[in-house]
């Protein structure tokens, strides 16, 4: 009997997608990664006895194939129900979304229980007490900034023998592992991108001064100016705190300068979005009157018009890798000793529509010297 056309299953339906994902086996992952099935199994279950290069290949194949292991079997193979915690305080909603996606993906794949806690309303003393209590119920902790840069909190966990992995921190030590990008180089690359478009008067909005990544991004800004022979002007640098409100205030100050900057680099997407809002309110066209760029590549970067050119910081992948590193440490045999990891992931410039050469709409063209510098950099592939 022939099936009518109306009864044809939709190839792209959610059910079809689930059937396809469930059809991927551990052997498929092994073949895709070019390793043995045993190696894939060891990576999935968090064993330490896998070379980092092989672990990266397996994790990449797991993501690309959308492999979903049998969670019951994974829990049985792990011989324990591992409980880990992700603790955060007051990140932007778009950053938090990426953080949770990655942490949940990693913990689900490894059959680990993930406890998510926010300490927004707690002072330092209360946070230390919360850390002390949590140490008795979890096997490991993931800390994004600023918590990972609190010596008191890290001391509490490390003193209790609880492994800690930090995310997106440039504060390195031999007591905890970390997953990060090179913030200084990423900032340098973005400023160089603006200079290559002819901008020489570039405003900068700093991040939270309590986070080490902010200092590294600021240094990258200064490095890029120096490399291009552009003098540092402190009036073009304004404080920010990674919040939309601080971005509004900083943008108002920058755009009242005489002359104003032709481009503004905000050290996260929330503040960059605020710059676009202030520019529109002042009747400025982005990017014709003012180029605006951000950092992180969160959902905030595509919720404004025009969409933002930004630095892609792979927050979800960082959180996923943090879970993997943490479980390796938790499941490491005592005889193998304690090892901390400094895992640096690649960043990327995401080019969208918020950058152009300066002054296109209003006729404000760069000086001959600036134009000459632009073409020199552009010809070198900047």
C-alpha cells in the first residue's frame, strides 16, 4: 500500500532530528575523531588518562555529531553520582545564558549532577559561609568572575579539598584550573581592526575594575594604539562595569568630547549596545557617524541595530570545557597527583554592520596621515 503524500514524515522535524542524534554511536564518534572507542569512553566518563590532543578531538566530534550518550549507562560506568556546582553573581542575562548552556551540556554528557547557585544578595562573609556549607555536598566547583577572583572564597573551597575551575579569569595561580581566552590579544585585535578602517580617535569603555580580564582588555587597547603610532589620550577612556547603565553613562561622556571619537570600543556587548542607544538618541548614524564594537558575542550583540561587530568569546564552550576539566580532577586517582590546567581557547572577530570608515555620512574624512596609515595597514591584511 502506498503512503499518501500528506503522510510523508518531515525530514527536518524535531522527532527526525532526535532519531538522527540518537542513532549516533560511540563507534561513530571514534571514527570521526580518529581514535578508539575506548578513548571516547574515557573522555566521556572524565578519566584523566587521555592525552589533551585526543580529548580535544573527541570533544569536537561529540559536538559536531551531536552525540548523546545513554545517561543511565554513563552513570553506571562512572560508578558514582558526581555532584558539581556552578556559582555566579550578577552577570548580564546574555552572558549567563551562554554560561548555563555550556555547563548543562557538559554535565549532561558526563552524567554529572549540576547544582546552580547565585550569591547575588550575599556579602563576602555570607559567601564564605555558603562556600563552607557547599563544600560538604559537592565534589567540585565552577566559578566565573568575580567569584573566581575572590581569595577568601577560593581559599574556602581549596582548603576543604574541593577542586575549583575558573572561567574567563586572567588571574592565574597553581591552586585552581582555568578556562579562558587571551583577553589582551583579543582587545588588541579589535582595536587594530578599527585602525585598519581609518579610525585614530577611538573611545574605550573599560570593564569591571574588580575583574582581571578588564585590565588585560585595557592593556590590549593601549598596545594596539602604540603599535599603530597613535598616542594614548586618557580622555577617550571611560570607566564601565559591564552593565548597560554604565555603558550609557560612559557613552554620554565620550560623545560630549570635542572632537568626539569616531569609534567606540566597549569591553562587553551590553555596554556597546548602550553606546548605540546613546548615538541614536543624539541623532548619530551607526556606523556612518560613529563605529561601535563590543566584546563577547552574546545575544545582546544581535539585538540592536545595526548588529554589532564584536569579539567572540566562546562562553558556552568555556563552561563545557570547565565541566570536563573539573570531572577529570575529581575522578583522578590519588596516586596520580593533583594537576591544574590553564586552558586557553581561541577568540574570533565577528564582523557585522557597526563599523565603517570614519565620517562617511557627515563628510568628516580622516586626515591625510590617518588615511595613509589606514591603507598601509589594510594592504598588510589588517
